[in-house]
């Protein structure tokens, strides 16, 4: 999944906001009252949120590595 596939509303989230939304979705999915169509949409959103977190960590790692190399 490439960066451009991540919805703009997710790309603009901070790490904390992303984690909070993931927690909300997971809580919702753990309840047995959810229907299949909603669960599929929630699961797809989780995939996007997870990819966003991965990109945030990669960006931060790159920044740290560059700073370390410049010191």
C-alpha cells in the first residue's frame, strides 16, 4: 500500500491521534453487535492507520539517523 492510497484525513493525524482511532476501532470490533459490512470498513481503515504509523516511524528513524550522521 503506497502513501498515496492513505486517505488525507489519516495522513494529517499525529501518532497519538492515529493510535487513539485504532483503539476505538478495535474496541468496536471486539463487541459482538457490529455487522459484517461495518467490520470490513473498519478493518480497511485499520490497515490505512497502521500503514500511516509505519510511515511516521520510518520518517522519524530517517531524521534520527541523519542527525546522528551529522554529529
